């Protein structure tokens, strides 16, 4: 398998490489270990980059036409790989999530590049080489250390989706629309529960525009805007 480098491409700070010990045996080393375990993955469970990049199944076999034409395909298994992951950002995410349950994903919105991806609790790539350790971690349903909360879990978006709704409003030319936030809440459909703000009947923003609504995170305003926009315009903005 090739070496794996972060976005800097520095060979003196690899994310995965080989080392020969005093007995002459060669070992795959992961200097950041737990910080990247969900990205690299192991030889068990869901595949990570190690198996996706260097596994046998990832090495394209030549088609019959390639053989006839004498065309050779280069096997990717021995090629070094440079990721978009920023080593410093990854370690910062690890530090920020220490002792909690959660995930951090950092993207460059202009390019789509993944700069950091971390899930806590994590696990040691070296430890799971032992099958009994893997079985023990897999049985831990409380912490689920083998599950990447960034890739394999769902979370309610909550008020973060108001950014999508606001974007949809601007795309539709409805950004100047005002709505009223009242103590009785907003009823989106007959018979449905009224949508209130966190403060309940005591939190009333009155008639406001989208700028104030976003500043105070007004549930009633964005619920009314969502109804006005409709599902298709919201879907388009979200995509």
C-alpha cells in the first residue's frame, strides 16, 4: 500500500506509512491513529480509505480489449495518495470533541474539498487488529466507537435549516416578505400543532423581516416562509 499524506503533501508528516522494526518486520503505521480511524477504516467492518484505495477490489482488472491491445493498467495499490484533509484542522476537531459524543465535518464550500472529518468516540486502528478487541468494541452499543457519526448517523438539522430556507427565499425573490410572530404561534395546517419559538407564548417577535428573523432564529417566521416557498423550491435550495 502506498503512503497517505495530508493536503500539504509533506513526507515528514505522513498520515499512513511503513516502518521496519528492529527485527526487520515491516509494519503499517498511523501516527494520528484514533484521529483518522474512521477515515482509514480497518480490514474489518465498513471499508475506509485503506480498503477503498488499496484493497484488491479497488485494483481495476484489464478488460479483454485491453489485453488484446497490449494495454497495461497501473495497479493503484502501491501509489502514494495525497488527501484534502488538513492535519492541523483534523487534530483541532479531535481536541474540540474530546470526552463528548458527536462529529465534526469541515468543508471548503467553494471547492467541496473535505478538510477535516472526525467522530467521537473513536477507536485505535492498532487495537482493532486484534479480533477480540474488534468484537468488544462492536458490542459497545452505548458509545458505538466503530460507527462514524459523521458518515453513519443521522441528526435533526434544527435551526441550521433556516439558512437553507433563507437561501430559498432569496432565490425566489421573497427576501423582503414580512410575517407576524404571535403568542398563539403559527398553525401550518388545520388541526396541526402551533409552531412556537423556544420561549413559548412569552417569546413574541411581532411583524419582522427575514434579517431580524434570522438574527433571533424565529421559528414562526421560517415556518411561514417554508409554507410560502413550497416543497419544490425548498428542495432545490437544499440540493
